């Protein structure tokens, strides 16, 4: 009996594939056993008419985990970003669920209106964080819309079992489901694992051992690039939150300075205008103290997150070096790293410290003056009573 997934129209039985890697977090509002997550997802996928089959791998529960995943800033309240209270519970499974989906081309979404959907058949691997999607690729051009349907399918399937998904694009403004590097995959005799051969901008040439079934090619790719992709996904998610938190810190510092500037400008006005201006800006010191405290909360959060981010950066660098696969991530990696490594909190710290010091000095002056006046009045009363 012929294998329906066997290569077709390939002279040596070694077709070229195209693979894309993305970060789609599996979200859970209520904790479950990891085996239950896997069972629920596999059953839900198998029950979807677009999915032809599902393979449920044997997992080591000791290596499954819950992770914190932060949404884009536009999805959260500023105070939630400051306190981290918008963190979502993500699920990472030790082994990816493998499935094959067949969806008519006319039912697949176009990416930026690109009418270039390449196929109706995809093989997918997903461990709750890293998703890899594979299809046979014969044309020279790389289809922009290829594989985008996987996000819609996972959203709809997860919803049926009270789970959710969060797609982490390269930036908040990007609508692409995947990283920007396309993996062109060729099967090569004599290999025992997938490896990077060459790269050119956003195209990476990959060689894999020969396999008759596409899902085995996908498993080889996941074995080679799954762990670096996991570290990359976690580092990028935490990095985006650090950038958002720094934005919040500067926003509060800017608000704080606006109050201080308004007070300084009022002090320079003629006395008849000064009273009205100060009344309009009444209570500014209390708000400045509150904003200063919030700025310190943001800075503390950034410091703590930066330590974890550096650990993940080292883990990713080690894993990418081990598998010689940095070209896979280069396009989506360097910009965020440059921004985060340029973060300098010294100006924020100095600003907050100076303003708090001035407010404290003013209180001391008032207290000292009040003590002197009180002492003078007490002395005068004693003199009068003594007389």
C-alpha cells in the first residue's frame, strides 16, 4: 500500500521542504496535570475536521513546566505592566505534539494580501511554546502567506478545551505568525541530524537526514532547533516586557517633571498670578511623591528582569552555538538585544533621588522654621506669665 505522505514527483525521492518557526504560547487560566494538557489538546486536534491525524509523544513530566508569558503592552493597563499582574500562565510540554492538517487554499488567510498560499497540506509540531510548520516546497519564490493558517486553527482548537494562545511576533506592530527566517530544507545522505548549511538575509539553507515521511523530517528539525527556539522565545518575551516597563518608567518620570516644572513656573509669576497658578497645581507634591515611588517600582522590576533576561540570553547563545543555528534567529534577535543592552537607569535614579531630596529638604526647612516660631511664642508666653 502506498504511503499517502510519501514524496511525489521528486526524482530521487528527496523533496525540498520549507519550514517556518514561530512562538505561540499555550495559555491556561487553571492549572492542570501536564498529561491532561496533552490529552485535551490531542483530542481537540483530532476532533477538528481540518486535522488528518495527531501523534501524541511520550513525555517526561519532570521536564514540563509552567512559564510566565507577558502580552503586548497594548493589551494591558499601565499599572498591570508596572506590577506584572498581567502575566499569563503558559504551558511548555517536554515533547511536541505532531499533527497533519489539510485545509483548502481558499480557506486560508493571506498575509498582507499576498495571494501566494502554496499548499493545502502542512505538518506541524508544537510543544506549547515553539511551533514549527513544514510543507513541500518546489517553487523558487517564498510564499508570504504559507502556514499562516496554523494560528487560526490553534486558536479555535484551544478554545474548545478552555485554553488559549498568545502569538509572539517579532514586534508588537508585526502581524506575521512566524520568525522572519525561512528554512529551506533538503534531505542529504550521510547526515544523522539537521544542520544549517548556509544563510542569505532571511533565507536559511538546512540539511536533514533522508526520511520517507515528512513528519520525520519535522521531528529532526525540532530536535535540532527546538531548544534554541524555546530559549529564544522566552528571552524575547521577557525582553519585550523590559522595554515596555522602561517606557512606563520614563512616562511616570515625565509626568513627575511636568508637575515640578509647573511649580517652578508658578514661582516666577507676578504675585497676583502666582496664587492662582499654585492653586491650580495644588497637591502636586503628593502626586510627585507617588510618581517617584512608581518610577522606583518600575526600575526595580527592570533590574530583576534584566538579571533573568541575561541568564536566558546566555542559555540561548549556548544552545544556538551548540547547534550552529544562529542564522535562523538573527533577523528577529539583534534589534531587541541592542535596545535592552542600551538601557541605562542612572538618569532615572538620579532624577528621582534629586526631586525627593528637594522635597525632603523643604519639609525640614518648614519644620525648622515652625520649631523656631513655636519656641519664640513659648518664650514670650513664659515672660508674660513671669511678669
